[in-house]
C-alpha cells in the first residue's frame, strides 16, 4: 500500500464533510482515552496547523500551498522554503523547537532530491540505476504532494466547520498517520542515498566524457556541393541580404530545429563565389553548447593567419581587431546555444566598426532568444523550410543507393520508401540518416518494411552525435524544467493534430504546473518553445496576438513520447506506472482498474467511449485532472457518474465537454472542494447548474459556452476566486450585476444571440 493509499483511508475517517462522514476507519482505543499522548502528537499538532495563533495558522497555510506547488516541479523543489516555514512558526509559536528537527530533515531530503535530479537527468539514458533512482524520487515527490494536498484540504474543512474539535480522537489519528507517512518518505530517501556511492563515482566519469564530447563537437565550412538538395531558395535570399553595398554591417541569423539544414545553408553561403569576391577575410567559428571563449578567439586568429603563441585573451582580441581593421570580413558563428557568459559581448565589442567596409555576421541557432540577445533585427532572421515531397525523394534516393544502383531496379521498394520518407516529414538530417542506414542493408522489402515499422528505434540506434534523434535530444536537454513538463504534456496529442493552447494551459492549471494568475507566463512558455523550434505556432489569436494553436513535428513528437513514457510522465498506451493517461478508442477501459497512480485521465479521441458500470475507478484517489469529453456513459447514469467524481477529493480539473446526456448537474458536485477548473462547454442539453456550485471556493475557471443554461444559480458572488467565466448567457435571464462581487474576474466571455438584451441595471 502506498503512502497516499494509507492516507486516504485515514483521511476519509475525519468528520470534515458530509460526503466523507459515511466512511469510517477503526480508531485505536488509546486515542480515545485520557492516556498522555506520545511526543509525536505534540510535534504534529504544530505541523497540522493547530496553532493557538490565527495569524500563524494563515501564514503557514499559505506556505503549505507554496510547498505543494514546489513538489510538483521535480527539479524546482523546496530549496529554502522549509527554512521560511520554520521561521513562520518561530515568530508565532513557542512549540516549534520540538518539531524543528523534523522540518530540517524534510528540507535536507528535498534539497538532496533537487540536487540529484538536476545532476542525474542528463545521464539517465546511460545508466539503469540512474533511471530507477529518478523514478523512485518522482514517486516520493508525488506521495509528498498527496500528503500536502490532504493537509490543505483538511485545514480548509476545519476553517469552514469551526465546530470540529481540534483534539478529537480522529483529529489525533489523522495527524499521527500523516506524520508517519512523512517519516516514511524521509526514511526511503535516506535508504536510497545509501545505495548511491557507486553512482557518484560513475557521474565523475560521465562528466569527463561529457566535457570531452562537447569539446569535440565542431563543424567546418567544408561540404559536398553535389549532395545539396532543396536549399537554393535559402541561398538566394541570404545572398541578396549580404551583397547590396551599404555602409552598416549586417547580422543575419538562421533559426530552425535540429536537423533542418541551418549549418548546411551557412556552408553554402560561406563557399559561394560571390561571397569570396566580396569579402577579403572569412572566418568560421563552431560554438556549440559548451562555450570556451579562449578557444573561439584563438580559432579566429588562426584562420586569419596570425601567430597565437604567448598571447593572453586580451591580446588575442586586440590582434583580431587590428587584423580585421582595414578589410571586409564575413564571420560565421555556427550552432550558438547561449550568450549568457558574456563571451559574445566581448567579441562583438572587439570587432572593428569601420564605415569603409560592409562586414557581415551569420549566426545559426535553434533559439530565437539567442538571436535577439546577439542584436539581430527581426527582418534579418531566416527560417529554413522543410523539404517538399520531390526534394525529399531526391535526397533519399541519392543516399539510399550505391553509385551503381538506381531506385528503378527495385520497383517493389518504392511504396515502403515513400512511407519512410513520409515519416521524416521533410527533415533533411532524418532523411539522410535513414537513407544511409538503408544503403547498408539488403534491398529486400521485408528488411525495409521492418525499418519503416521501427522507424524511431532505428534512428535512435544510429546513436552518433550527428544523428537526428541525438540532435533533437540536445534541444530537449537544454530546456529548463518548466518547459520540459509543458512540452511533455503535448506527447499525448494525436499525430498531426493542432493542439489548443487554451486546453494545454487549463490542464497545466489543473495539475498545478502554473497558477491562473501566471496565465500570461504560460502563453510565454508556448512562445519560448516555438522560439526554440520544438513546436510550431499554427495560429495566433486575432485580438491579442497570443498563441492559439500549435503542432509538433512528428520526429519531435516521437522523441517526446519516448521521454514521457520513460519517465512515467504521461502516455496514451497502457502502463500501470504512468501518472497521466490519454484514453484512445483502442484502449480496453477495464485496464483502468489497475491505474492507481493516475493524476490525469484525459479523453483524446474523436470516437465516443462507453463507460461501463463494471469499471471500478475508485482507485483513482490521486486524480487531479479528469477529462471525459464526448464520452457515452452506456449503462452508467449521470447520478452514478457524479457520485464517483465527487469522491475524488483531490480533483482540481473537471471537463465534460460535449456530453449530451447531461441535462442537470447533480448537487454532489459541491463536494469537490479542491476544484479549480470546471468545463461543461458544448453540452447541448445542459440547462441547469445547482446552487451547490457556489461552494467551490477554489474555482478559478468556469466554462459553460454553447450550453442552453437558463440562468446561473443565485449566490455566484461566493466564488470569490473565480477569474474566468465563459458562456455567460445574456438571453437567458442572466444579468451582469450578478458578477459585480467577483473581484478576481479577469476574463468574461459573454454569449450573445439575436434575443439578447444589454441594458443598465
């Protein structure tokens, strides 16, 4: 039994809500007697917020909310938050000294997990022990988050129900069981730490290998012109930017995802005859992820034909400036990942700014933010396109066959070859990688079909640093954790689908990845992922220019799916260890009986599903997000569905879009005290919301668009945290004055029809 399972049993015994009172758990006799309690209870009284000072209780409640948020983001764990928690107690309560060791222990364990995960995440693909340990840590974080969530829920109920006795037997039992679970988590981490010394020895080796690998990663301007296909338009555009005679120097950046051909385009320009005639000096610098500015400066000086012996960094920069002062030059900075260390400012300041010569700088990068930091104008950013079908076919046949072979000699391979090319989606490096692999294989339809069927595995097997998967993996590894989690959420979306930004962001709110007040930041996350060339913005909103629809390249999606499943983050394939599951039409719903770890359950299919009575979903006590859009209930009634839903005490996101069997929302919805996002859009028969909806004090988003709701329930002003209301119907008896008390409301989407009347109240 997990920590969360044990906690659920004990928590359900507490008299905090009418829907929990029916549950009962045997209470140990000693808790009901007058026997003096063990010291653990006096410690846990402090932890469970039973302070005699109301200000301390409020402050601690806020800090618990912050602590809960931190546990969700694996490598953004608590840090100094536990210190602040201790300080809050010290200011208000004299009992803290006895409990301070426990809090310090918790902080130490969380700090260890933070440091370990930051260090180990890059090497999890290399070592099974690292992967296993990371999975254990994630599970412990999820269990700790369940405990913190239950403590907050418990405290909220106690504030609403002041008649509950602070020191009742069941209260003591709840505290006792919770602190036992926290101690168990600390013990498990301590035990795990004892097995890690071999890992730290191994990590030293990995760091050394990583340093050598990064120092070896370089590019050169040398290339085979005969192998270039489909880049002539890119070449022409950039040449036309560079050649016109003007005084000011020009900076050009080529931005795109890994494997798109950025470096190849830069090589074409660098070796172009017109460029050779224009510039007296040409310099090619391979920057890469690990920047060594001294090596960069020395490489530049060597290419200028100067002696670098016995020169320090300042002298090298001065020498570069003097050498370039009286000549025109082209500088290519290839594969720039970051300018955070200030190396670019040093170099840029040291380059001559002569008005007699029009110099040019070409930069290749995967990140638009880097281009902006390097001072490139928006008008001189070039985004290479993927290859079209004809170009993809030409590149494929060029590398898939030996010089004495032709595709026409193997007509039976044509169809499977087209399928392979289709999976590459016009990405030049992917086409070249897979075609070079096929070149070494027998020209057998069974062999080629096997490679097509195992496309991603074959690309991963070609695990050189130059392979397309290795290239895309680098882009993922460089993401901060806030972007990694958001990108992994996209992995459950169907292939070639447009992904709604609103849907993603509301999911993030439900999971706790962001708070609603940070919604502007969430849109920035999507823009940043687009700037890093990991997603494509399909459409922006007309009225504010924010991202509306996105999509992913199939190879990026394949990589993200693999990472998400390896980390048990999310999947659309059955896996009992997974924490977020997308339901597909091919899935046997009876398998859900065994998914006790689920935090998100989402329908991701256009085919309606039958939800049968025999499916036991009571195990989902950790569920935060539930999306049953367009689900046909079969023999399950609306009442039975909501009886189950209302038992999910940790649920913060509920979406029932397009449920045509829903005419009236049952009163039991009022039991979902933790609900933050509630969506009933497109329920074409939904006419009434119960007054109990006003008890959802944490509700931030209410969406009833395209529902024939006659009127919103009275007392809506009680939803003091509501920040978005969509589908407010002006033609159904609803009046704007009902919203006056919603002081937090920032988004109001009104539904207007030909019968709507807008007038002063």
